[in-house]
């Protein structure tokens, strides 16, 4: 489960939350879920990109380790 509730934008309102899970899959919304499928333990880089009501955007990344 992924949650972007801590995201803020001082100059306006966040209007979209776009997730990239590092394995080719994507998700959308403040909260989303994703299941990783792998035969071995792997590390994935998850990227969250938020877009403001004025069209500006920002992103952050985190590392997720999926184990078997």
C-alpha cells in the first residue's frame, strides 16, 4: 500500500498523484496498492509525481525491497 497523504503544496492544491512502481506498473491517486511479482528478492525504485492546480509538478522517490 502506498500513501501520499504527507504531500503538500504551499502555492496551491495538489490535483493529481501519479505513481511509478519501478517494474513498469503505474498507479494513480492519493492512496494506491501494488503487488510485486518476482522469483527472487529485488529492489525497486518507486516514484511519486504530484501536480499542482497551477500545472507545476514535483516528484520524490523511495526504495522498496521485495522479498520472496
